C-alpha cells in the first residue's frame, strides 16, 4: 500500500451491502466497496471485497444487490479481511450515504472479530451525505435522487445496488454536492492569519501605490477604439 502525503486530504467513499437491515437480528456485511479521493480527485485506488456472512439470505435481499448464497459461499469471512480493510480506511475521512447504517454494521463486525479491533470512530472521521442533503434540500434525499439532481446518474451502471458501484456513484455526487466549497472564504476577520483564503488587510503604514498613467499613444488608441464602437451603434457602459 503506497503512503499518502499528510498534507493531502484523503477521502474514502464507502458503501456496504448486507444480509438485512438490523445487526440486532444477526445480519452481516456481504460486500464492502471503497473508492479513494485525494484533494477531491479520484485516484483510481479502490478497496472491494465480497464476504461470506455465514448466514442464509432471503430472496428479497438477493433481489436488491444480486449476491446469491451460492456466490458468497467460498468468499472469505469478515475476520479474514478486517485488518486489510482497517488499513485502507485508517486516517481518512469516510464519506457515506446514511452513515449510521454502514458504520453500525462495520462496528458490529469489528466487535464480533474481537482481538481488540478499533471502532470506526477510532480510525476515521465520517461525513454523512444523507445529513448533508438534509441541510441542502430541507429533507434527506436518497442517493438515487441526488444522482439525478446533480446529473451524474448515467455515469455508473446500477442494474444492481452493489457496494463498489454505489461508492463510485456517491463519489460523483459528493464532488458536485461540495463544489461550492472551492470558492474563497470571504472572512471578515482582520487578523490576516491562518486561512490562506481569508481576506488579508493592508496596513496603513504601507508605501503609497504607484499610479501608472496612460501614455499619449495609449490615449489616442483608446479614442480610436471608442470611435469604432460608436460607428457600430454601441455605447460604453460608463457613458450610458
């Protein structure tokens, strides 16, 4: 695994598929899909694994993600992939749609393995795009809704709701959803410290700025240009 510069902001866009909706009913993770972004750019590094849940799945669940009991039978159990998974997400900001669900299942799996494995909050920070959508739209929105709204729904084939497929789609949604964060922070703080995007005030002790007046040739060229504009029926904004 390659090392990442600490100055770079590393995001892991994550999704899981499970045997059901509640860990209290004994349901387990059957698929984990992650895509990596650094400084809001996809790096091409993914983490993807299918997991044998050691639990029989009902047909209605299979119809959602397309993973059958037979397909998962020879896949590794969670304890066999736990350490590699933890190392992939360690130190990153996880971006998850409905994070409470996925993190709940992850922590449940970590706890079942034992061996002093950390919980998710011990190794990552988490951003829940479901909560972000509520702030943005006034009510929480599904990933499908957001994909259509931001016009990225055609970028990924989602015949089935696979974990890696949904993580890839969420990455495109996240980029669009947070695009406004790229603008400057117009802070009223006069301190001039810290944020490189904040307004920095010039001190009154600074040297006067040099004023460069237009030359005679430049003034003549300017008047000639205005005459051309006038011939075409135009009027400069400062004269209108």
